[in-house]
C-alpha cells in the first residue's frame, strides 16, 4: 500500500498516466525488491537511516508551510470539543468514518516489535523527538490544505506539496516506501525462522546473509510466496479503497490483540494489582474496540483478505504442531534404551558389519525407535555406530572446543554425539576439515582421555577399531517416520495427520544441507499406525 501510494504521485503532473500503469510500476518495484533479497540487506542498509531521516524531517517542513499558508489556526482541532461535536452531529455516519482514520496511526502497532531490536529508552526518544512531531505537523498541514480544497481529499498528500519541491518529495516518498517494504519483508523472514526453530511451522530453507547479525536472514520459499501474494493484491485490488480497508483491519486488530495479550501478561506473569490492570485495559479496549467495530463494516470491501491469510497460516501452524507433537509422543514412548539396545545386539541373527555409521536422530535422551526397526529388518549394525543429534544455538558461531560433544554408550563401538552449531556455522561434509573429520578427532580424543572403561578393550585397540571402521566405509543413515492413518482412526486425526503428512512431504529435510555424498546416504522409513 505504501509503494502504491508513492507511485500514485506520478498522476499529479501527468494526468494521462492511468491506474493500470501505476499498478504495473508498483508491482515492478516490489518484484525488484523481492529479487534482491537473496543478496542480503547489509550492502544497502546504510542508506535506510538517511532515507527515513529525510522523510521524517522534510514532510513536517512542508506541513508547517501549508499551515502558515492555508489555515494557521488548525491546532485548535486538538481540542476534544470538535470530535464530540462531530459525533453528535453525524451519529452513525461519524462512527463509520472512524474506519477511515485508522491508517493515520499505522506503525504504532509495531512499537512493541521494535523492542526486539532497540531499547525502550531509544524508542521513546526517537518517537517523542522526531516521529510524533513529524506526524502531527504533516497531518496538520494536510488538514489545513484540505479545509480550503475539500475536493482534493482522494490524494491529500501529493496535492498539498508545493510544486517547486514536488519531484524531490516524490523521490523521497518512493524510497521511504521501499525501505518500509524491506523492513516488513525482513521481519517476515525473522518470524518464520523463529517459528521453524520452535517447531511451529514447516521447515523452509533459511539462509543467513550476514555473519555478524543473526537477524539478517533470507528464505527463498517465503520470499517468492510473499512476492506472488503482494503482486496479486496489487493487481486484484489496485489502488482502490479495498487495499486500504484490508490494511486498516490488520492494524487495529494487531493493536487490540496486543492490548489483550499485554493484559494477560500483567495478570499472569507480572502479578499486577487488578486496579492498575483495569486502568490500562479499560481505556485502551474502549478506544480500540470503537475502531474495531468501525472497520468491521469494511470486511466485505477488502477487509476479508487479512482474515483469510491469517486463517490459512494458523491452520498450517496448528496442523504442523499437532503432527510434530504426536510424533514426539510416539518417539518418547517407544525410544530405545541402553538395555533394549543390548538385547537387540545380543540376538544371534544380528551381525556387526565393518564400517562407520552416522545415525541421525532428534532424540537426545535415548535412541530413536527407528533404530529398533533398522536392526530387526537389516539384522546388522556397523562395528562403529555414532548416533548424531544436531543442536541449533542462538549464537553466531560455536567454539570449536564446544562444537562436538561425545558420550560412550553401553555396547561396544556405540557412541552418542551432539553437534552444536550457530546460525553462521557451516555444517558441511565437503572439504578437508568437514563434519566427519571433526567428529572423528573429538571421538579419538574422548577415547584417549576417557577413564570409563566398560569393556576389556584397551584405548589403543578402540582407536584402531575406529580407524579400521572408517577405512571400511562411511554411511549416513537418516530415519523417516511417517504416520499410517488407518480407517479406524478418528475423523479429527484423519484430517490433521493426513494434512501433516502432505506438509511433511513438501517441506525441507530436518537435517541441514550437509552435502553428504549420495552413495553414502541411506534413508530408513518407518510407519506409525494411528
């Protein structure tokens, strides 16, 4: 909506420019922004602050000029007398017109989100010293102009800009709209990444475009889905009021949800006295509730879009979370203990075959049920088997000394390995110092320093067995547990788990792109009957 509004400025000096041309130019700019995402924002982010500073300081200057020229007494509108009189005079129509003012306060709903990047004091100083005065002076200047030019309300911003500075303001407005779009795209990548880490969203590829800043991420799938949706909204709604209605519904609903959630935090976590909770909740919910009730009348006129998108996203997240929880419950209930592993290996038909096996698992306390499925069906286990769990940490790089944690398990030649990695670490099986080489080094060091001798095998013999297994061949085994939804399953499970299986089939692998050679890769499937 910001890019559309900015490009709409072309129609002032050039009335022959049609709306479809404005929409096509807006779509082209957004497509260009999305296509540049894979290169990261670090190379151009130094321009963001000057652009937003130019926008923040030039618009109020134009506002002051407009106030002085058209209506110097405009600030009497701050008096509550006028809004009360407005509602008494217009009644129901006045209440409906509230929906048209929601777009004037957009951005306020993001102030809580800004706390994730800046301190409270920094936000307060920036808002009170620049943002708020800039908004008040700009809107006051537009209002002063519209009082004397009531027929220009459809394009109040560009109409009140003086001709000599029109094109500089057009350039600043367009650049500011692009920066605003970029920040929204970056925020979407960040939210999706956090949701994937928390296992609330299907796995997508997340690329860190900066080694210094964790927040600079890029997801190809999300980027192109967003691009298609944004271009679809532009071509579907155009520059009409429908896109404004959709945006207005989003903004005021976010404010109301934030108020309700903060009230719950005050009651449950902060244990705030009820009197203070009421002093916060009642004024805000009355004010925001009035706006919500007004914008709800806009739902048939474009306001349905955010509800549709939100419901689809919520359904995807709920299906994914439900499927993951059912899987985790099954794995924890049927995990292989050390005693059970010993029993499986003691069966006469089970042979220890030469080679080194990296068996990947999500379980850190115990072993995945797929191991039992593998041993029973293959009747074998490699002489050296390392159960590898990858643990993601919210740091840039994990120290090499803490990267690989080794633990010897009960049976001979069986070890557990936890590989810890940060967002800028490169987990690759290619090159001279790859993951296999690191694990082997750490395992040899662990064997040499270990005082836990559970068998009669000496340290030298254990290291020799490890080297012989490595020379015999390396194999990487990954288990894939799938749901088998039988006819006797409940209707809820049928719908949810079949939907989960569809999402699981199209999402990324749980393992990072380790680049393991295809000839060393083995996938073991296992069906879990619901």
